[in-house]
C-alpha cells in the first residue's frame, strides 16, 4: 500500500481520533496533518508495517496526546451535558428515525460524544481499536460510547 | 445462564466485551436475545448510514515542509492554543495520557485488536514504539502480548513489527531513496467524487476499465424502498446505467459490438451526450463449459438480521436447479474461523450439497480474510483448467472492521485470478460500509459483484443472467475514447470514477481491468462540448481485452462523426434516452454539481417513454417507483 492510498483511506479516521482527544476543530486539523506527515515519513523509510490500521491509529493517538501534553497549562475539557435516560424503547428510536434527522442530530452533538460515535459507526472501528486509539481501557471506551448513545437518544426524543 | 442485560447485549453487538464467549453461547441458543440483538443491529445500521453522511472538514493539502519548519509551526500553534485555553482551574501538571505513564510501555487489551480483526494470531509480537516529536518517549498502546522494545531514534521508530505464527508478506512502502514530498497536491480525503470536465487541448483521451457490476443500483433501491436517502458514496452512476438492458445487438462476429450515438445533453442543450453502447457476444447455454463453483458463505452473526442467511440458502437451492448435473460445487463457510464443509461435488448429488448448506446458522464475528483463504484453497484443490473455475462469496461484508482486507490478501486474490480462478461477490443485506470492500474484492478477483436484496433479484442473477454470472468472454477489458481536439472542446466521463486507467496503460496488458460475461451490456456516457460549426470525426472508441482460452489480446474500434450527431434529444433512440434518464437520476442521488437543476419529474417522463418503446415495462415501473420515492424525499429540483 502506498502513502497516497493510506492517506486517502485513513485520513478521516486519523482526524476523528485526533479531534476526540483534543476536542478542538482547528487544532485537530493541524495535529492531523502532523500525524499524516509522520506516517508519510515512516512509509518512506524501511518501516515494516504489517497492520496498517493499528499502526496508524497509534500514531494518530500519540501525536494528539503529545500535542495535549505539550500545552503548558491544562485545558479545561468541557464535560458533555448530563444525560437523561431516553424513555422510549431504544431500538425503536434509532430504527424509526429518518437518516437525515439522525445525521443532523449527530452533527449537533458535543464533540467528544459525536467523535466516539463516528469512530464506531462511520469508521467501523472495533471496541479494542477505539480503546487503543484513545489510549484508554476497553471498559472506559465503552463508557464513552454508551454515554454518547444515550445522549443521542435523549436528543432524538426532543422535538425536531 | 439467565438472559444478559440489554447493556451487555449492546456491548456484544458493538464489540466491547472483554470476553464474549459465555454471552455468545447464551445468545446463540436464546431466541429472545437473538431478536433483541437483531433489533439493535437495525438501529446500528441506521446510525452507520447517518454517521457516513456527517461532513468532516477536508484536510487541505499542505505544501511540503522541511522538518524543522513543521515542528516550529506545530509548536507555535500549540503555544497559542495553550494560551487561549488557560483557565483559572487548571492543574499544575500537564495531563498524562490516560492509562499510560510517560516512559512506560503499556500492554493493553490482551490480543484485543487482533481478536477483533481476526487477523493476527500468535503469542509473541514485538512492538517498536513511536517516539514523540521532541524526543520524549511516548508509550504506544499497541495490543502486544510479548515484550515491547523501545527505539529512541527520531523518525526511524514509527515502525511496528509484528512477528507471529503466521507472518504476513511485507507491504511495499515507497522506495527509501525517494524524498518524501509531503501531501500530494491533488489529495483529498473524500471518495472518488465526480469526474472533472477535461479540456481536449490539454488531454484528449480517456481510458477506463469496463464494469458490469450492478450492485450500486440494487443497494440504492433497497434504501429508497425503506424510505431513506441512499448515501452519496454508495452511488456509482455506471452501475445504475448498466443495471438496465438496452437495445444493443450482439456482434455478428467477434466478441463485442460497439455502438455510438450522440444527441443534445439533458443537462444543457448547448452540450452533447455521447452514448457508448458495448454488447458482448451471446453464448448458448449448451456452449458454456462446466463450472467448478466454490461457494463461500458468510455465517457471521449479522447474517441473522433480515433473514439474510435464509435468502442465501434459498438462492443456492435455486442456483442448483439451474446448474447442470456435471457442474461441481464445493462449500466453505466463515465466521470467526473458516471451514471447508464440502469438497467439489457434482450437482447430480444435490442432496449432499443441500445437506451442507441447509443446517447453517449465523453466529460470531466475520473473518472474511480467512474465509477467502480457505475458499481459494478449496478452489485450487478442485481446479480444472478445462472448466470454468469460480469462487462465489455470499456476504453482507465485513462487520465492525471497515475496509480491512489487507493488501497481501488482495494480491493473493489477484494471483489466483491470473491463474483462472474468478470471483463472484453476492452482497446480501443492508449497509454500504461493506459495499466498498466487496467491490474491491470483485475487482481484484477478476469478478463480478451483484447485490441481492430479495429472492427475485437472486432469481435474476442465477436465472436469466446465469451465463453472464458464471462464464466470461473477455478478461481485463479496457475502453479508450480518443476525442479529436479539432471538433470536441471538452469532455466529461459520467461515472466509472473508480475504474480509471492511465491513458498510457491502455496497451499495457499487465494492468488489471474489467471482466465481461456473455450477453453483458456496458454503457459509457460522455458529456461533450462540440466546437462551433464542426465537421468530421468526433471520437474514436477502442476496446482492448484478453480472450479467455487463447489468451490473445484483441482490439476493436468504432468512430462517430459530426454529421451523425442528432439535432434533438427526442430524436435519439429509446436506449439513449433511458440511459440518459438513469444517469440523471444517479447523478441527483450522488449530489453531482451537474445535476443541481435536474427535475426528477422530467426524468421520470423521459424514462417512461423510452422504456415503453423498448418493451421493458417492468423496468420502467420499478424505475418510476424509485423516482417517485426520491421526489418524496425532496431530492432534485422542485417544479
């Protein structure tokens, strides 16, 4: 696989991993570029990469965490709004919605919740892959995802 | 074991359980839980479709920067951002990444990723860690069960070397002596998009691989019938246009007939549409060689939803009715692991084949890689150079793992294709996240790709289209249109975005292209702008392919001149007008900038008249039904 196909295939997910760690669009764009440069650089060398996917996720996650750490002061990361349990049966909610409304609702969500949903459902990452990219345990990754899904469902019960 | 909680079931469905064996054992046996899971999956599929439509900012290509500049800019930016986010409640220490202490090696999720992907097994793996930009070691959280070793060098340490019981062949990164030049200037992080309009003064030739697939249309139909707008990424215009049959006659001699027709463009009357109609020769049923067919059936958990596996079984039963007693069938299945259930067995022993297929039940996760390995091994064992050899994959794609068939696997498939083992991919079930990989597989495997959403569609594939599905009359078929810059100012190929072949490779016979079966029709549409008061030849269309059996390369060509251009769209043949209508519909669905002004009402009218003249009432009815749904979903220009 050459560098170009790696970048066009994994660009979106690199960005999502980075943004879900940094929670800032502009910064995430820059740091994603940085991660992609590193990937390109490594591909240019003698690097043997046998599992591109986890390798790329690792670089993306590490680059983002580096960026976070290099900030001299800690940034307050906004906590997503508290989630009220959806009162409607779960599956009926997602099933019955038009894709268009689901998309709009997703787009309007706070970034941390939205990005973990996108990593799962848009990029199709497995649980362990998400945990690995975000540098957290599988159960912590599940907490994040399940909270995001609850938030999404509670937003869907609001009037459109 | 009593039924697990809904949360546990959802963790199972989304791949977040540490150990899913016990829960899986329960849900495999419990109808109630299976039902809940299937409900959840439907919700997840909707969420997937929606997530695919969320717009992400495009990572605009940046000029190549020398290394110190990159870090200077990155560091500068971070300082700025850091200042912006200063708050009175900061903690004095920069946060360590959760779960990893700096300078330590984290071995997390024992075999987690590997198990999820089902790709890499084996106990010991070495992991070289990535160093941070400023030289600080950063723990990489790779799934490693063995010891990890650290490398402190800058840049040479981004590599991950995974050794195990089954090492995969090494991929080929760019040659080491070539300087890295940053992001390529034309790179975007989106799908192939829409072909641009090309000025013939700069480039007068267009080349692409023929494509007889139709899956994109069938998949979009399923979306529309369920009341959803199909994702734009899933729309391939050529597969829409090629789904319909046109009045192109079979060649009196040779393999292909090429028919060219040009009339004013439906988008813009000052432009023209050129229709290239390719029709492959027919083969009589009795002329077909016997086939050795290796069925590879996905029996992963997701195949339970919507009765996908049952549809596959019913389709296989129908296929057996249509095959000859002397054809042979082998059966393989895959979930987390793959198995060969039946060696190549003549269809005359149908009971044996059905006994292998009928009891299949969906379970566990999807390991398409191992499935393909086992199936190609079975096909190799049963290989007979005198017959047609083909693997037929039935799958809803690759659950949870995105586009993760490794390059090494695709290479192996290409090699087997070159030996004469072809691939048919039968997509079942919903969700275009699987569409891309299934299409790639079919392309690499010199194969065809169809999507069956109903038993009727299966009957078409194995009934009237069986010969086209099983046999092949042209290998690596490419088409090249050479426009005359004196008469044609610009051209745009509508569709075939991911079938592009470099112009200079038209006569490079090593380049993989498209396979065409008997009776297949392929239509290509070009939107062209003619120069004023033009006379003479507009374009020469060439087709080049390898003839199966003789392996001889054959080239054919056809031209059209300005005098043959029709003055009005309504003068065009019904085939032309139907293709034009289908093209517009697909372009509306994929949000092509050219189709902004398209009124679906007019498209429906055009299609109605054309299909009636062609005596294809059933096609017309279906097409009109879909156009109506699309209008109800507020697509196209409102009149």
